[in-house]
C-alpha cells in the first residue's frame, strides 16, 4: 500500500492524469507560457516565513544527513520567486512561466484533498498592469473550457486584497496582525456566524456586512470588462468574499468554483508583488501574479460531467498500447520476426510479439487485448507474411520485401 | 539557491529535459510499454531490506507528523514490485510498464551524480524466458539509438548473477554473505588490485582470474544471438565483470557504457525474480526484469556528441514560445485585439500581445524575441488587419472577418 494520502498511478490512472496534464500544457502554451521546474525538496526557511501559518504547520519537514532543515514543497510559488530573483535578468519581461509540480501537505486525507497532488502553476512576472490580471484569469477560464466546461458549470470569483487592506486600515488593525486577520476572513465565508464572531471579534460585524452588501473597485470592473472583450465574461464575477489563505498575496485574488457548489475551490491565485523582493532581500523587485489548479478536484469534476467525461473516454480509447502484433506461427520464424519487429519499431510503430511459446489463437487474443489494429502472421507461407486488419477482419498475403511499405500504407 | 545536488530547470533546461523524456516515452511505447507512476515518498521499510546496504545508507529518511518512518524513493523498482504484487491479477502478462520518476540519494554531489535525478524505468513482468531479457536489452539499445548514438559510441555489457552465485556456491561462501560479496565484486572492477585483495580476501584471486579470462553461458549466448537477429548485435557483448550493486538481482544483469570510457554507466538493469514474492510475503511470485537510465549522464553525453547535440538543437529550435504576436498600434484597438487573440487561441495557436502600453518597434522586437512567425497589427487600417510574415518580411492587409481563416491558411 502507498502511504495514506498518496496515490499509485496504474497505467489507466496514469493515462487519465496525462490527459489532464496534456490539456494544461496545451492551453498554457497558447498563452505563450513556457514550462520550468524546480526541486521538490527545498530549505525549510523558504516556506516558513512566506507561505503563512497554515502551510507551515502542514509541512513535510526534516533534517537531512548534512544537518540542513528541509521540506517537501507544499506549493510552487516560493521556488518560482527564488528562481526569478536569481535569473530574471536573463529574460525579457513579462515572464510567462508555468510548471506542473507535485506538492505535499501533511493534513487529514479527505475527499478532494490528499497529502500530495499535482498542480498546474501559471505565473506572469514583471507586469504590474491589471491587464496581466485579466490575461491570467482568462487563461484559468480557458483551462476549464478545454475540458468541456461552460459558464453554466464554473465561475471565477474575483476579489482584491487591497479592498481588504483598505478596510483593515480604516478599522485601525495594526499591520502585523493583517496576515492572521485576512486568513480568518478567508475562512469565515465557510463558517457559521457564531464561529466568525468568536474569531473576528469586533471585526465580525463589518466583515459580515461587506459579505452581504458586496463590494467592488475600478480595478475589478476593468478586469471584468477585459474578460468580456474576449467573450468569456459570463465565467466571471466580482466577489470580495474571496480573500485567499496564503500570506503573500497583495492585490487581485481569485478562485474558481463549480456553480453547483459540490466541490471545494478548483483553482485559485492572485498577485504577490512583494514576494520576489522578499526572497532576494530587496535586491530585485518585480510585480507578479499566478494561479494554481490541482489534479484531484478537477479529475473528480471531469468524471461527473457528461461532456467532459466522454471527451476523456474518447481520448483514452484513441491511444491503444500497440499498433501491430506479430504472430509467430512457427518457432523457426522467430529470428525473422525479430528482424521485422525491429524494422517496424525503427519506423515508429508500436509492436509486440510473444516472448514465450504461445498457441496461435492465444496470440491473436493478446493482439486484440492490447488494442492492435494489425496482426502480421509468420508461418507456412513464409517468405510471405499474412497481414490481418483486426477491425475489418480482412487478411492479405504480402511478400517479406514489400511488408514494411505495405504496413506503412495500411496504417494511417 | 536550490539545495546542493538539486537542480532548477529554467525554461531552456526544461526544454532539454523534455526532449530526453519525449524520446524515452516514444521508444518505450514502440515496445508496447505503458506508463505508470508511484509516490515519491514511501515507507522506509520498502527500501531498507530490498535495495541493499549502499542505498539504505544514502536514503533521505525521516519520521512524518504521524510517526511513520518514511523515505524519498532512491529507486523505482520496490514501488513497482509493491504495485504489481497488489494489482497484477487485473492485467494480462507479461506486463510491459515504464515510468519516469525523480529519485533521491544523499551522497557527495559530483560530476554526473547529483542528489536527485530522473530515470526512465522499463520493466517486463511475468515472463521468465531469456527472450524477455533480450527484448529489454534491445529496448535499452534503441533508447540510445534514438538520440543518435551508434555501436561505435556505446556498448551494453551483459552478465549473469547466476554465473556468480554458482561461483560463490563452488567457493562455499555462505548464502547470507552473498549480497555483500556480490556488491564487493561489483565494485572491484573499478578498484585497484590491492583494495580488491583487502576487501575480497581469499576470493580476490579467483575473481580476478575470471575478470581476466572472461566467462559466459548458454543463456548469455542466446541473448546475444537474439540481439543479432534484430540487427543490433554490435551494440552488445558478454562481460561477466558486470555484477550490479543492488541486492535483489537474480539472473541476467547488464550495463550500458560509452565506448570512450569517459562516463560512468549510462544505464543498467537485470532480473529480479524474487522481489515481487518478497514484497507480497510470498503471496505472489512473478519473474521480472527491468532497467533504468538516468537523465544526467545521458544529457552530458548528448551535449558532447556531434550528431546527438545537433539533433537536440534542431528539435529545440523548432518549438518557439509563440506562433503569432498581436501588435496593438492604437490603444482604442485593445478590445478588438483581445477578441482576435481569444479566437486564435481557441483554434490552438500560441499568441501574445502587449499587456502594458508599448511602442510599435518594441512590440515587433518582442514578437521576434519570442520566435513568432506572424505578427498581426491592429491600427489605422482597422477593420483591416496587417498580417506580417516575420521571416519573409512580407505584409498583407486582411479584413477582420477573413482574418482567422487567412492565418489558418498562412501557418502550417
């Protein structure tokens, strides 16, 4: 058994994961994003100060054999900010970077929440304009659209940390308490009224008032207009109840939800204009924003959505393990079969043959079980080879010298 | 900075890594192999007993917040054997499975050896015949061929653990000492004579004699013949000096080297017919063999090989960040640009545009820097759009309604 909260990916699971990853990559690239990666293990310090209290408590942390305090990455943004602080001079701004890290948090495993998951992270670095906020939110929307979801299925709720920091200023909350209070406000949307009053104290009333009345800003209206110009405005709404738990967000924040409310947030992100400066001790200051979408909730949503699920199933059915199976009908043809198999593989075809001795019906059975479109049979007719189209049931004798050419023509 | 021995993959590094992974996947699939994955963190026990002393000493191990003794995976085979023991009944044998895990060992970082690397692992499970050994070795050879290496560049040295266990029996070495002695023999090939005599004691003389005289077996000759039938015999030779360090190997073992002897082993593997039974406490017994090839040594070899390096460079040059750049020549055209950008992305094109205000020459400069083939300019001629082929320097005015169609025809 794998550890609790960790997954084995058997080939069918892997294929489903790969379907998700491939779509993530395809859509991110349409936005000009390029892929990067960083280490799954980093110095503990990178997360302790930057990610916030909740993440710090859930770290897989330990002391390595060299006495270093290290942790498995709970998220990708600190690694990205570290890399950008060190290397940004080599790149034209804005950076459009994405990655698909596996991330780790020690928490109680529950539905839609494991101890590891994969995340698409997309970050836009070096552009302060809210145009960048809209571009990134549009990318998040297009990711969902690529799987077959519509504005009837999902909504992105867009908010602004500045809206809340203005509020905290007006309520005279001392700045050092902001991260904790913001995290409490973030949670309060999902908590009963009494719990909110208990946690937020005198701030509870004005916060609940804002939750009821709503709130907005010129910046948020501009982002919404930008999304409308693209034709995806119906996926988005302004909703200041979104705050986000992470400590480092500074401006626009957003989260993607299913309209049915069956799942937790599908994706989330926002601006973190101070993080690169913090991680470079002030040497480099770069405005930045990003979002992450995980594979667990998304995978569940796909499996429960009629269109999305049938798209997935269609894609998996189109990618069988092999194209061709070589049936060895006479043991003395084995060496000839090996030569043919090698030639076909060299041309890129996927091909199998029996490694041990196996009767002919069993070999055809193996061919079909593995999804082969063609079987080639080496037997009595040698040096002619019988080529059988397994779907159509047609069979044709082909001379050995013409075989490779024939197959290349027969398989599209 | 990343931790010592760990790598950041900036986009150019990632692209090079992806080139390697893509070829790995392509060749493994030609052999009918399907991809799987397992957790990077496992119970410590999985490695302590099965992998052997050397690996046990190099584990990234710790106690998690639930009190479990866990370790980052130092290799993939124990995870695979664990998964196969649990699930093999659901699959037709033999299994042809591959994976590309990142693996971790705490050792002194040095050239070609970091604390993490990625490995292609290919395993054939449920077939005891040496035909399977030959099939797997042929796959390892074809992996190298796919990068442009020939039999002049690389050689696979094939040996047999059974050859050595027969030897240990004849020398009356007690069975519980075999793993240690086999590991010592494995190392002795790379050590000075005095050191070998010191480590192996009375076994040193017969071992060195075998190293000098060579040795072979019917099984090994059969494997070589099989490889010759495929036309790749010149990549292989029998060489019993290969033993392999891992504790669990039981039969055929092999390692791939550069003929120039500049690098350590590029790849290695062998039969582990007992491991699945060990990990299922005897419930499941399945013959199996596999090999692994890492990305670090292979990457270095590619960069130093003229043909392999130019293949790599050609592939990277053919995959620019974007296809099209939208030049916004008038601020009032921004909303129109967003609509066009969205339409082109929906058709799969990679496209960027300026997020902030930027003068026109700078926008064209950005287009070229990102590798765009086309620039489209929205300005005075609106509702006509100027489409510029950046390589040819040609420009053409196209009506807005014909634009998407025109571009789809212009870009292959």
